[in-house]
């Protein structure tokens, strides 16, 4: 994912609208590109602050820590979904092997 693609996904990321593949690519890029991270930080502060004001919530003062936690939480989601997907593939592969063994046993 390049900077232009990443920056076009900042608002959908903040609003939790990215699919898992997009989210993974977005996070990989943001964590390795300081320009995109800075852009994300600006949008996160602006949107989170506006949302808190609109909802009459106390405005947090440490947006950088809140963003770091938000990123960490999303990285965990990506990691968990990748593990779950890998487990499903492994289970399907094992089922295939079992069926193959049964068919070979019956044939021979």
C-alpha cells in the first residue's frame, strides 16, 4: 500500500470501516511511514475531539496515547483474525488428509 492509498483510508480506519485485509495493509504502512502516521494523528485528534464535543463527553487531553492504544487494539484484531484464519485452513487441510486416507484405505 502506498501513501496515497493509506491516506485515503484514514477516516474509514478511524471509523472502523476497513475490511481485515485493508486494515492489515493500512496498519503495516502507517507503522512504517512517519508521514502517514503524522497524517493519521492529525485526523485522529480532530475527529476524536469533535466526536467527544458532539457527545458532550469530557475531552481527553492525551490524544497521542489514545491513538497508540487504538492502533495497538487494531493490531491485536488483525493478529487474532489471521490466527483464526490459519486455524481454519489447518483444520480443512487435516480433514482433507483424513478423507484421503479413508478413500485410499477403502480402495486398497
